[in-house]
């Protein structure tokens, strides 16, 4: 007969052998019309442990939030029992910002605003990421060659990286599908920028919606770049919630599990029909269902 001590040891070994659950988050714009407190509560209610914030949900000038307003946001997340992941699409507000424009004054103002957003990201909680999507605010415009735009992004990131390091914030260069942005469309291009910057505060991420320009099988792509992947966005290629289309999520999640990925899986959708809570709940159930079978 197995002794109690042996049972405990066996149970502990089995627990250690089980892979840790994925950390599942959702983007704040999934719940339009709700105040921030309501967004946090809805996210937790529909199956999520983390919230990724679109700064434009915080007002027309999110970097101008007072210390009291930042404290209110932290309290809202704490009271809802939901963790803070960071910011994404962080240059949608205020209007008029652009990272690569030929207008040097606008570029200067934009990168100065990025520094202020780094402070916002850091003030809202530790270990924050900032997803540099913002396709309209980074793409090559007005005759600027894409290579020049990429060089300007790299130069700007190199300047702000030391501040991000001090604030404990990681800026993520997001590959964007070519129809969304004409620069940095693949993981390889994003990682090239990251390695040229050479700062631990500038890394990359993987977004299922933005894989249309990739030529390598996605599991192999994840394995190749996993040391640079610090965040993952989940959505269908058409922007609907995971499970509403035909995207092959199972091999992607399996590759992440095999690589012992410990960052957030964040549901980022662009179609909220029939409503935000239904979309959020269905996505969480779908992802957890795949995870259970891995």
C-alpha cells in the first residue's frame, strides 16, 4: 500500500509536470460604451485574467491623465480582480501624431509623446508592455521610402528605450499585415528592428491577424523568434473573435506551449457583433478548449 508521504510526493510531481495555464487577457475596446470600471468587470466576468488597454479609451489625451486619474484606473483593475497587461495602438490619440512623417517637428512631437505614454504605462502597473501597432501613425507617407520610415522608427526607439528601461516598460514592435501598414510586415522585419535597437526594453510580439505576409509555417516562425515574442494577440484573419473563422489556432498554441511561453495571450478583435460580452466569452471558451486538448 502506498504511504501518505508517497502519495503527496507523487501528487506534487504530477502537478509540476502539468504545464502552467496560458494567461488570457482581452483588449479594452471589446466593451464599447462602458466606463473603465465596467470594462474591467466585464473582462473578469467573461473569463479573462488580464486587461490590455487602448489608450484612446482613456480620453483624447491619455498621457495628460492626472495622478489621481491614474490611481483610479489602478484601483478599478484591482477591485475587479484583473491584472494589467499594458497599452496597445498607443498613438491613436491625440490626433496629429506620426512617427515617420517628413515633417521633423511632427516627428519630434510624436516621439516626445511616446515618452509620456511610457510614463503612463509604467504608472498603471509593473511589467507593462506597449504594443507599437499604430499603422497609420508609423507607415511611410508623403513620398518617404519604407526603408527611411523603418530607419526613423529604429532611431526613435533607440532614443526612448533607456527611459522605457528605467520605467520597467517593454515596447513591442508589432508586425502589421501589408494592407494595414507598408512597413514592418513580418516577424523577421520586426526582429531586425529589435536587434538593431539592442535594448531589453524593445522586443516584438506575435499577432495571428497580421500573419498574411509570412511565408514560413507559423509554428516554425514561433520557434524561430520565441526569444523575442513577449506578447501574443489572438483574432481571426478578418478581425473577428477566435473560433468564429478558420484560422489554425491549435498549432499556434501548441508551438507556444512547447516553447514554454509565459506571456499573455490577448484577444484583440475588431468586430464586436453580437455584443462585446458574447464575443469575449465565446473567445475565452474557444481558447481554453484548445488549451485543454494540448
